[in-house]
C-alpha cells in the first residue's frame, strides 16, 4: 500500500528529479526505484518489526492455501455460516442515519456527548454516581483507545512509580499499552493452569502483596484470554481486598453482553465496584457486543467524588486527547446512540446480542461433545465452564504448532481459541484435529 502511494507521489514530481537529476518518472512511467533525497537514508536503519502476536497469526491464516483452514485466532464474532454478522439493529440504525443525512463535521474533543451518556448508562445502569453527575466520560477509539487514555491519565496524575497489575495471563495488548503510557507493568495471579480455572487464593494474595495505591486492571466480564470470571462472591472478596489496600481499579469492559447474553448481568461487577466506592476508571468497547469492530467506538470514564471533580477530570482527559488524535470518529458513536436511544431498537439489540452469546455457548458444548465422539479421554469441561468469546484449552505451544502445521487450524500459541470460529460445519473436524495432537499427552499449564 505504502509503496504504491510512494510511486503515485513520484508521478507528480517535477522533471528532472529534484534530488538526483534522473529523468522524470512521469516521462517513463517506469517502475524503477525512486531516487530519494539523501536525507531519506535514515530509513535504511529501520529494522523489520516483529508481527503482532495475534494479528500476525491472522495474516498467516490469510496466506495459507490449505483448503480446510480454520481461523480460531481473532476475537471477532462469526455466525453459523462462518461469516461476520452485522446486527440487524445496527443496520436499522445506519439506515435511519442515512435517511436523516449525517453531517461529517468534527466531533468535539471528548466525542458525541449524547452517545457517551447513553453508553455510560449501558454500563453503569441506574447508578448514583451517574445520577449525581460525578462520572467524567469521553468517547474513545474503542477499548484499546480507552485503555491507552487511562494509562496516560494514571501516568500524569498518580505518583511516579505507581505500578499497574495485569492478570497472568491477560489480553496481550494490555502490556505494551500500559508500558507506552509510562507505567510499570506487573502481573497478578489469575489462572490456575493445572485446572484452567481461577486461582482465587493467588489473586487475593497478589492484591494483598502489591504496594498500597497500585492499579489493578480487571476484566469486567468474559476474561480474555482465559474465559474464566470470578463468581459473584469472589468479586466481593476481590473488591474488599482492593479497598483494604487502597488500590485503584481500571475495569476493562470489552465483552458486555457477550458473556451471558445479558448486558446488565455482565455489568454486575462494574456496578458492584462503583457502588462500593472504588477509585475506578472504566474502559468500554462496543466492538464485540455491537459488532462494530472497525468503527472504533468506546468510552473511558472516571468515577469521581463530586461533579466539580468530574469536570476537572474531564478537562484533563480532553487535554490528553487533543494532541493525540484531536477528536474521535463519529459514525459508530451515532449508531450506538441511535440503538440505545430507541426502546424498541434497544430491545431488538439485546435479543441479537443474546443470539451471539447463545451461539458461542452452544459451540462450546458442541466442541466438547465432538471431542468425546473423536475418542478424546481428556477432561474438557473447562471449555464449557469458561465464558465469552474465548476458550483457554490447555493446549501446549507445541500442540498449537502441530494443530496449525498438520491440520491448518490457526490459534494463538497460548492455546486460546476463539469459539466464534467454530460452527456445526467444522466442529467435528476441529475436534478430531485437537484429539490427534493431544491424544496420550498431558494438557499444558
Ligand atoms: C480484554 C480486551 N480489552 C480491550 C480490547 C480492545 O478492543 P477494541 O479496541 O477493538 O475495542 C480487547 C479486544 O480484543 C480485549 O479483549
């Protein structure tokens, strides 16, 4: 892409070429190398960057010519036909926007205020914090942008050296996002790898052992990559332990509605933490639950002690945003605003979100039953116990490699699979392949 645009640029250069006197590219229209100014030689020192751990594997999948290749890498919903799904409620909202005529003016620095208000109500429910006007919220570039902004905010306003604790394991991007924001990243215990379930005691010990005033990044629901969420009781204990140590909480909510199919139930940890009076920032994404992946719609919000404090926090968030990207994109926010602003469309949306969650849950059961049918004697019950887009299978890195090399099934090396990539047409094939690479071997931890 970039090379193409460089050529296009060359066609507009005056002849002879200003930097080296070569004959005009315009005249010859040849594809020979462009002669750049010597100043551009610094580009010779730019090394090849490593591919992104997840998106690089997605590129490997696209490049594979295997006829029955299966993509279990990226967390994007697919229907039973294996295709992406634009929710009908989203299509309806887009149709209305088109009919009304959408101006393409800039959004304010903090985005579309009405969208943010509705988005926060979606997450916080009827919380006193919202009613009292003490939540400072801005529209962000989806969940990633919200996390990045949160990191910058912490970096500016918490004492230097404050560390952020992320779960072991966590969504891979959390670590560089927070490092780039200047925070020291440490891990808290989360997954018991011998059972692929929550290491609850380890989690509480990590909270107790961290220096007071640390930041804990928690996944609000449908933990990525493990699919393991604390129970209601466990959330209560986590909350108590964090309050007792005076830690800060960054709740990352990328899957509200995706976990149980009920967006309100999936927000219960957020609402509990808000009511418990935590020092809390919330990063919210509408990528998965509204299927608005590429629209980059999200929010970041801070629960404050008063509306005056919230106004100050908002002013600082805007100061961070302005030199970073000026203002967020408008289209996706208008879609969410349209859906959440119409009771009938909201009800339709809730139903469609539930359809996605139900299909994911059905595919968990189907995979486990197909593994049994394929002859696997391993206990795969963690796959059905886990929740959300992903299952943490327990496959070791070498089993993952074999699954890809021998069966063209693409997954991340930690054994995480995107359940959205499974459908009734490929479940048996996937199960047989998993059985092939795990038969007679211990599942990893
Ligand atoms: C836990 C978690 N947080 C944040 C994100 C960010 O998603 P997006 O930037 O697409 O909203 C993801 C995406 O996979 C995620 O899994």
